[in-house]
RNA sequence: CUGGCUGUGGCGCAGUUUGGUAGCGCGCUAGAAUGGGGUUCUAGAGGUCGCAGGUUCAAUUCCUGUCAGCCAGACCA
């Protein structure tokens, strides 16, 4: 038996051995994605897509609660529109896919497949906005975008990905700013409460901000391998786009004004984050909030003494309460199923067999702690609910511990380099504000400033790299 | 984009050095038993070796190109 167990474990490369390989193995084994014939384009299979649907459902509700409505804008954008905002086109042009023909005919103007929709949306907003009374514009869309990436990895960086992008217009800078921060907070709340991923929120440096943004805010999460994942961004775009696209409205005082603009997005990349934050050497461990299957019932010796009937009855009773699966496949042994569902990260397993029926009980198993317990049959519904809640909380606690354990405070350059080399993670350090230092440390260690966090700590008075006065504390990390 | 590696039934691999049109394990199908941590036995089905050229009497094997994937780096919200 020990030998069998070993065989199973070997199917997934241990994360300590090779994290990249572990990730690839988990993605493949758990059947979340498949590679398509086109480089960088992945099929999201049902088990992966269900996670996205759960994220969508939760966030869409939050967006609506905060006053946004959904729209849909076209996939194709004329080149001339993309060109209108100088920084924006410069940032995105290298990774844009172009449509040059319609049928056999070459187009007079080529069309880009949206890498993001600021330009097309602004072009439409300029038609729609007339009066200060029309503001604010509070719209979001769920869609796909394409960026021609040079190297790709499922969920983390794909040439096409699914996301939402919110685009709002406001009368004042302050209003746009508070919208930007409000949505960042919605993201943070989603990451922590739904995905159980703790995040650092803060502002991007000019070097790292969105092409065309006045200011970019981000939430950054730390993965098991010590690399950071930018998990969502919210941009205050100021009037950059509204001026470039002639979006104007007549204000109370009779003058034409440009509104202030925000955009914010999260993508299917979040799924990669879930995998890399909660996964272990058995595979996935999914937060109940987004798990496609929250609890699976595994009948044991199903044909014996009413086991099958009992399992079906339990399933019927529970399926309206939780996302349930009854695994009544008879070609697999219980042990096989246990391993499979653990690999797929199902938070709770309910085992029910002849021995249980005799005693009116079931065995419950928690994926996050790998603990088994016995539960009276008439208490299963409540107990499973409790285990799901506890799992949701525990995953966040464990993720926070992992992150804190890989977060360092550094005052000098040698120490910085040693940590980045030996045990990478978040490094908190003071920053002089000079892009040269940022650039230098990226070249020498591969780490970048992930953000200037809102929660500042005064770690010292000088920048560890140039020794000039520094008044900002920043998080450095190698990034995905 | 650069460097390294890989591509052979659904999956994981061997075979290629010394060319002669494929083999193993798992999975799959059927039957039976088994069933509380990847169950066992028996009998089957399934590939022409990523794709395109070239060399050769003959190419999975040699050569060229190309596509895709993995790993590292560069780039990149």
C-alpha cells in the first residue's frame, strides 16, 4: 500500500524540487486547461472555467452593488483609434494582433483585436456624453482580450485571456480617484474573502504603471515560490484619454470640460494565483468560495446494504445547499477517488460505507488539513457547512503565514541581493524615488518594485542602493 | 526574442547512435471478483512515429525547414 501511495505522489513534481514543473503538472493533471493548436491560446476546460464563473458571479455582484452596469464593446478596434493616446499605443503596439483582411479583401484600415478597451470605449463615450447631468458613467464589461505574448503559461500569461474591465467617467479628479480606490478595495476584498489570497495594495511606480495612466494601483500576492503576482489593477487615467478622444460635457457654468476617467480589471490570471497560493504536493486545494465542487460524496462498496441508496439520499438533500458531486462511478476504487478529488482540490469529502450505515454516520475529510472525522448522519449538512467555512478561513490564514514568512525587511544592498538570490520573497525597503535605482536593482537581481504600499512603515532614512534620502517604503519582488 | 530540452496509440515512455514501415506501462472496452487510501484476473481495441520537404531501393531513425510544448533568461500591467 505504501508503494501505491508513492506512485501517486510521483505524478506531480514536488514544489520544492521545481515549482514551475509542479505548476505545469498540476494544471495538466487536474484537467483545468488544454493547449490549443495556436501558441499561447489555451482551452479552459470545465473544471477551470467553473472557477472563473464563481469568481465572476461574486465580483459581478460587487460591481453592481457599487453602482456599475454591464455593457459589451466590440472586439475589433480601428488602428486610428488605438493611435490616439500616445503613451497607450506605445505601450501596447508591440503586442497587438491585427486583422488585415475581410474575406479576400484587404481592409483599407487594419483593425486590432483589443488588448484592452480604453480606446474603443472612449470613442463611444465621446458620442454619449453631453452634459454634467450624464455623469458619472459607470460601466463594466466581461470579455476576452488578446496580447501577442512571447512566452506564455496557462492562466498566468496567455495570449488570449478572459477578464473584466470597468471604465468610468467622473466630473472631478477626486471622484475619479475615490472610484479608483473603491474598486481596488473591491478587488482586495474579493482576493481575501473569496480566493483566500492575502494581498498588498498600493501604487505602482511610474516605471510599472499602465500605459496612459495618471496613476496605477495594484494588489500584489505572493506565491509559494516567493514570486509576486500582480493580481489586479485599478487606474486613475486622469484626463489623458478623455482629452485625446475629445470626450467633453457642458458643465453647470456653461463651459466645455473633459471628465476624469478610471479603468480597472482582473483576469483569469487569478486562477493561476489560486493554484500557486493554496496548492501543495497533492495538487490543488481550492477555497470553498470558488470550488466547482465544494463537497464530494464517495460511496464505499456501493452495492452493499443500501449504501448506494443512502449516498443518493444524502446527495439529494445536500445539493441545494452546496455545490455537490456524488461520485458513483463503479470503475474506480474508493482509494483512487480519494486521491483524485484531493488532487482536484475539493474542500470536503464525505465517505459513506457499510460500516458507517451500521452506526448512522459518515466520515468527513478536509482537504486543507487532511484531517478525517466521524459525523452522525443527521448532522452532516450542518457540519459540512461549518467545515467549508473553516476551510475558507484557514486557507487565508495559511496563505498569510506563508507570505509573512517570505517577507523581509532590508536596509542594505548586500542583504537585499543575498535574500533575492537565496530565498526570494517580498522585500520591504526604503526607496529614494529615483527610477535609476529601480532599474539598477532589476538588472542586478531581477526584482522590481511591486508597489508603494498604502500602509507605510518608516524603515530608515535612506535608499539602500544609493544612500540618498528616502521617504517611501516599497515592496520589491521578482514577478510573474 | 535568445539559449537548452522535447514531440512515437488517450497519458507517460523505450526504440533512432550502426535506416529495413513500431514496443512497454498506465488508461480504454468486455466479463468476473473486489471495494474504508490509486484492487485483481482473463480476453480485446487502439499508432504508423508533430508537419513539410530532401537524401536513399527503403526514413520513426540521416539532413533542412517549420509548428507546438517545457525549462531558464530578455520583454511585458
